[in-house]
C-alpha cells in the first residue's frame, strides 16, 4: 500500500507542476514550495521530538540531500516543464534508478555493478537521449534545452535520494527529508519573498493552480518520501524499484485525462523501451545480491 501511494503520488508530481505553472510563476513553483513544506517539516520534527537542525556530523550529507531534492531537482524540473510536456518528463524520470546507482558509485564509492547491468543502463540512457532529440523536433514536443535540463534534474534528484537512503540506517527517512527542508529555509524563503515583492500575485489563483502548488510543496518534496521510505522498509528496495517502473505510465495517463495532452506514439514506445532496460538492470542487481 505504501509503495502504491508513493509511486502514484510521485507520478502526479509533473501534473501538479503543470497545473501550478498555469498561474504561478516558475520561481514560486520552484522555490516558493518551501513555505508549505517548511511548515510541515517543522511540525513533523516537533511531533517526532527531534531537533530542528540535524546532528553536526550529518550536516554535509544532509546538504547533499537538500541540494538534490529541495534545490536541484525542483528548480531544474520546473524550468524544464516550461517547455517539456508532462508525459515526456515522466518518461525521462524512469531513468532515476540507473542515475541513482551511478551517483552512488561516483559519490559514495559503492560496489561497481556487473557488465550486464551497464548494458541495460547504457541502452536505457541511449533511448532517453534519442527520445529527447526526436521529441524536440516533433509537433507537440518541447525544446531540446528543456529535455537536457530535465535529464540533469533526474541525475541530481537521484543523487539526493541516494544520499538520503544511505542515512536511513541511522535515522528515519522522514526526519532526514525534514532536516533537508529546514536547512533550506534561510536560502529559499528570502528568494520567495523577493519574487513576491517584484512580481506580486494580483489575482487569486484558481483551485487547480493551488492544488498544483500545494501538491508539489507538501507531497513531492515532503510526504512522498515518508510513503516511499515505508515502502522500502516493507517490501524491500528491489521490489520497490520494480513498482516504480509503472510511474511513467501513470504520468502519461494522467496527462491525457487531466491536462488534455496528446501523448505521442514515440513517447509510449520510448517509455516501454526504457522500462524494459531499467527492469533489466534491477533484475541483474537482484540476482547478483542473491
């Protein structure tokens, strides 16, 4: 149940982002989400009887989490979504498991996967690159720079998730993401205030725009990690990663019904190809562990 809620929620992130961007500025959608998320994080830490700031020896690692999940991924994905359709963004996010493994190797010096793993990883990456190039030249697609920024966002977000996962052996994931949010407040809150002063909101946004803003604020960078952490503890990393493979499909379906997007055949075929490649890498990892 936790895994299903987490995957469905994360799949809805791009839908919420698209809805919010119709009436909120990209700056508010990217960094203004720190206000609702910050309030939620402070409440969570107080309820859990935890300090508002992380232990001194965790600061560097928490900053990596914050840089990936609170700064890097939200800001870059918001910029990319100014041109990339939600369904296309969902396809590229399917490469997150592979990006996470690569980040773990480069930053945390984890064990190198087998050659079979890299075959699947490189194939999936190649499909993602070809998809971005083809869709940028196709009617209904976005600009090439949007796809490139989204790809960078996926890598940075995966590094943040990997760092957070490495800390769950000592602290609950909910506390880790809450600390990452809290230490970001002194930077992101002043920027949000400046944006509101320079570009004030003159008309009350619609309920759809508010839903999008609050969803990416309270779920995507906060509550979603609670459900995902519980899923990892309940069904294990391997099965959770397999469950995550349906995320792009959910995003594409929601884009059709909620955003009235026309999802191209190229998008569906690329999603299938990437899912096969990522599924291969997960199975190789699982068999190697066994």
